[in-house]
């Protein structure tokens, strides 16, 4: 009877130990995870707005004029200048370089999903020296060694580190694309504004001519210094 009781108590202690180990393992696994996926917080909005009819009837400005919005002014010289903004403006070039860098970082982050294979080819040409091993049997023939080492490594994305890195790189690339579009629009708008102001000043402010001096009367204009009037 005592032995049976001891066996039951031992089984109970072993079961409790196993449950504690499993609980500690699950807690460790949950602590190693990167975090839950992002979910947009719920926002309570009305079913319809009073401006819904006007919004349905309205059209986007991009659908009407597109990316070349400056053509609505009908200025051929402005059109030619706007086409050169993407090439000559250094702010746009800098923003474009940052966007290309962000896209390259996205590709580099996605490459971590796949295994990495490293292959190196090596060729070694050797010839023993006759003075190193003195003796009757000397081997001085040259020989060639070929080597082809292959290294394969693959990191499984168990904890979601690579996935979060890719998501962060994609968000950075989207922000860089928005910065590039903002830089282009700012440069184009500034050029169009300067062009319109220049045309307005040129057409509305003609050169003013200085008034000509009044014609001299024959009685008052004479050669030499003027004589004083006679005294009474």
C-alpha cells in the first residue's frame, strides 16, 4: 500500500514538473516573438455625409490634367522649362537617390528569406624545394591543387525578425516615394509661379519714357548768359 502511494505521489510530482517545464517553454516562445501584426484602430464614422453628392459628382484633378498640370496655362516656354526640372533640379536628384536606396534596401531585406550560398574556387601551384628535405630521395616535382569550397546558410524566420525588417523597409520606401513626389511638385509649382509673375510684370509694366524738356521760347532762349531785366 505504501509503495502504491509513493508511486502515485512520484507520478504527481513528475506531472507537475512537466507542466511547469511546458509553461516555461511557452512563455519563452511568446517572449521571443516580434509582436502582433499592425491593425488600424476602429473609428466610428457616420453612414453618409451631407457632401456625399458633391463628392460623387466631382472628379479628381489628376484625372483631368494628369501629371503635366502646367500645360493648362498654354505657355510653350513654361512647358519646355518644366520638362527640365527633373534633370536639372538637385533637390529632386537627391530625393530620387534616396528613393532608389530605399528600394535597394527592400530587396536586400527580402533576400534574407532565401538561403545564402557561397562558392569559392581556388587553384594552388606548388613545388617542393630540394634543400628542405636533403637525402637520396628528393621529390621536386611541381603539383597543382584545386579547391571548391561551398558554404550554405539559411536562417529560418521563426520569430518574425526578417518579416518585420521587410515591412519596415517597405514603409521607408513608400515614405521616400512620397518625398520624391513632393519635391517634384514643389519645384514645378515654384517654376510655374515665377514664370507667371514674370509674364505679368513684363506685360503690365511697360517702360516709362522720361518727359521731354519744354521747348524754349525764342525770346527767353539766347546764346550766352542771360541779361538781367532792365530797371525802371
